[in-house]
């Protein structure tokens, strides 16, 4: 590819055969398109080559730098400006044109936030909670710093949900990307199950008083996130924010599913965080010899409640339905 926009697009891939062709089809205006592929087993690299992209193999060694910073520093990147996108993201013509106009002049910013609109059930959502990330940046003035997360279970090769750090100011583009994943809903659940493991792991170490450094989480943003994370009703707040406050209900059934998915994601994080805290407390009791690890659950189950009448073995044998496990 040799388009008129003097920038390198870096596409992160791993088994993205369902998405890569559509992703690359909208990047023909960029001078270089580099697909950084983590040894896909579904033919992603072959499809990318057929579309005219360069392939850069990547295998994570379990340390830093991770995939984005490794790609940003690689000598095969030919341009100062880099656009990071995922295989399930699309660059509409309006966004490509805005970037082209921007790079014809001298930018006073070192990086730019780009909004992303999700596509659910074939519908581009106009409302609901917006997604925003730093995706266009100068490679010599922006970096993905080390985050203390290698100790978290099920860690993966790409930098987590935090923003890179720019030496100078960060602007925001007007046009938006599309987030249009062609994979089935099971892929969404798999991906967010891993994300929620990471989020819960960070919360666990923060609760222990251990410092976890996340780029971009400073000042009021960090304080606001910590405040919201401590609220017991965070999943409900996430739903109301997306569906009511941000007018997600105007997107119909797709907007409802999107708002519910956000609530489910935050519920998953909170459940895993609380489960880890309970396990840590039980382990600490074992080490201290303060009591048997089963004493606390047994005490809770011994407390009488109206619901306990319905959970007795005799009642369960007479009921047709079963509970959620």
C-alpha cells in the first residue's frame, strides 16, 4: 500500500481472519500498513498479505515491552505518525480525510484521541457510552510505559486498558472509527472475560496497598475511577449511564444489548474482585491459625432467612426449576 497519507497504520492481530480483510480494505490511503501478527493459526497473515499489507511477526516473551510499544519502536515503521487500530475496527472515509488534512500541516499536538462507535446487531450506535482512546500519535514523542501487571493471572501480550503518555499535548479528532467485530458473541464474552480478570487483578493489588501504575490515570480521572469502582451498585450505574443518561434507548434493541453488556462487564469485574478478596482472607486465616477456613461460610449458612426455606433439599425436590450456578 502506498497512499497519500504519510502515516503508518499498525494493526494488532491474532486469529483475526473474520475481520482482517474488511479492516484493511479501508486503509488504502495510508502510506504504510503494518500487520503485527501473533502467529495466527487461522490464515490471518495470508489474508493480510493478499490485501497488500506488510506482516511483522510477534511473539511475546512475557516481559516488557509488550506488543504496542514493541511495534512502535520497530525499525520497519517508516513514518513519524502512527495510527493504532485493532482488526475489528474500521476507518471511515471522513476519518481518513481528517487525518490527511492534519498531517499536511504542522500539528501542535503529539497525539490525538479518536472516538469509536460500536456496531451491534448490524447497527451503528449513535448514542450510549462513547469509546475514546489515543490512537493517532507521533512515535518519537509518545510511549506506552511499563504497567505493574505481569503478576496478574491470565495476563496477555497487549498493553491493557490504559492510555499511552505523550511528551506534549493531546488533541481530539472530530471524525470517528467504527468498532465492527464480525466474530460471534462468544468472542466478545471470551475477550471481556479476560479483560475483567485483568481489572479484578489490579483491584486486588490496590486493595492490598500495593502500587499499580497505570499510564493516563492521573488527577481527577484516577480519583473518579477509584470512587466509582468502590460503589456496590457500579453495574447498575453503568447501565443507567449508557441507556438513560447517554440516550442509549434511542438505538433500540441494539442499544439495550450494549448497555446490558456494559453492566455485565462491570459486574464480572466486581464479582472476580470480591472472590479474590474472599480467597485472600481465607488464606490469611489459614496462615494465622485463627480458625478453620470453612467456619465463616458455615456461620453465614446457619443464619435463618426467608429464602432459606426455598433452598432446603425437600423444597428443591418438589420444584421444577433450578437456580443459577
